[in-house]
């Protein structure tokens, strides 16, 4: 057996036929930690802003303190908007790059699979169709 067939066989045995879902629990755990981190971040920003407000209200009148706090919050909102815009622009650029490269990668992958498995599939077409349908059924039920 070639290395590619060994890798495919270990993937099917190790992950698709196992009772646990692939990567589902890990991504939920990561999302939970990210949510908790964002919550604590906004909570800390609130305490920082409250501290700045109380510090400024001791020195300045309420009108000046409110004006300074409005300016600080406006700068924070502008920075967040700029970060969101830059992240979305990067994601759009990355997705365009993927859409350009993906057809060639798919073609290369299919050519390598044809090199490895083409002869076996041509020799045993019914067995290959049966294995492909079983693998599709197992993958659909596990993923």
C-alpha cells in the first residue's frame, strides 16, 4: 500500500468511525473562552471609563467632564470601527485569494488521487463504488 492509501485508511479508522465528533467540542470550548475574554474586556473598559470620569469630575465641572468622556468614547468607537473595517478588508482579500487558488488545488488533488487510486478503481469498479458510498454515508452521519 502507498503512503496516501495508508493516510486515507487511518483517517477513516481514526476519526470518521470513532464515536466522538471531529473538532466540534474543541471549537465550542474555544468560542466559550473567547466570549468570556470579550466580556471581561468590556467590563474592564467600563471600569476604566468610570475611573477616568470620577477623576475628571474632581478636577473639572460636569459639563467639561462629559465633553472629555464623549471625546474619549468617540475615539474608542472610531478605533473599533477602523479595526473592523481592516479585518473585513483582509478577509475579503483572503477569500479572493482562496477563490483564485482553489480550482488549481482541487485539480492537483484529483490528479494525485487518480495516480494513486485510478488503476484500482478501473480494475474493481463495483467494489470502489460500494466503498465510496459507505464512506459517504459514514462521513455524512459523523460530520
